[in-house]
């Protein structure tokens, strides 16, 4: 495939591994090597990945603190013919990471965008959860303060499975809030360190998960999957659902 289209270049949105470097695709490596430059959330973090795959393409920082200022300049360079790749520290850019602004600007400018398929944390988490996944609601990170209570109240009526991202420092607090708003007997799972050595998925009711993480210090990045309204534990048999 020719990376150029007309007089414009292309913006490639390239997923990178969320843990295991072996999850990088052949296509992703090829696109990064052929790009004129790479936009990286953190050049130091991405530097390890590029070195591992012997990718010598020049990188520039593109993160939430500078994307408003740099987006127009990047669009102009792509319009001038530059072929650009966008990566985040891990997973698919724009999914709870920088990327939305540059993608939207390129759409408005008539620039071709290619998003490669690849790693993102919530897909394996919801598959491993055992909760209904034919329809689900991805919430990413809840607002840390303003708007958090309002969103939790709105989600009380959500019938689909809900997916959240959370840091280890707020896991217990978030689970406790979920129990308060959704009920202690609501079924849920936590998945941490997905694709890494210490990957772990824990299943149970919100009350059981709170008990678990009261005794066990949460470590690593978490995906919390919560069953929709009315999905509660019946009197039972098994500890894991």
C-alpha cells in the first residue's frame, strides 16, 4: 500500500503493547519505520519500544499538555505530504489517551486516517470477565471529583455491562462507591497487569471484591468490569460467580 494519497500524507493511529512486547504487530512495526515522524505521548517510554524493534524514526512529544498548541502545525505538515504515526504509552491512542484532538483536526482537514487494529486493555478484560459482552458501556476513567457523583447516579440505570479504567491507588475507593450506587451484590471483576507476568482477574460481587482488596494491596493498572442493572449474585454454589 502506498503511504501517500494525493498531495496529503496520512495520519496512522498505531496501537502499542499494553504489557507484553510480543503483542506488537508486524504491520505496526512497518508503519512506524516508514513514517516521516512519530508523535509519542512520552518519548522516553516509547523510546524503549522503538529501540526493541530497531525503529529509528524521529519522535516528537504529543500529550495532553501540548496537543492544543501543536495540533494545527501537525495538520499542516501532513497536508504538505508528511506521513505521521501517532502512538501512546500503551494501547490504542485516543482511548483514554491523547489522540482525539489530532484525529478530529485531520478529519476536518480532509486528511486520510488509518487506525491499525491492536492492543487495548478493555477488550481482554471484558472477555475474561464472564459477564455479558454482547452489549457494553465503556466509561474509561470516571471524573476524579467534579461530575463523578452525577455520572454514578446516571449509571445506576445502565443495563449493559460497564467497563472502567482505574489506577491502583483508587481501586478500593472506586469499588466502594460502586457498591454504594449499584449495590453490594452487583457482579463485577477486576483485571490487572493484562498481558504481563502478574496478570490477574478477580471475580465476585462488589462486596467480595472490596473485601479482597481491603486485605490485598492493589498493584498495577486496573480494568473494572461491572454487570448492568439487575445482574446480581444469586444464592449459590460457586465463589467465582
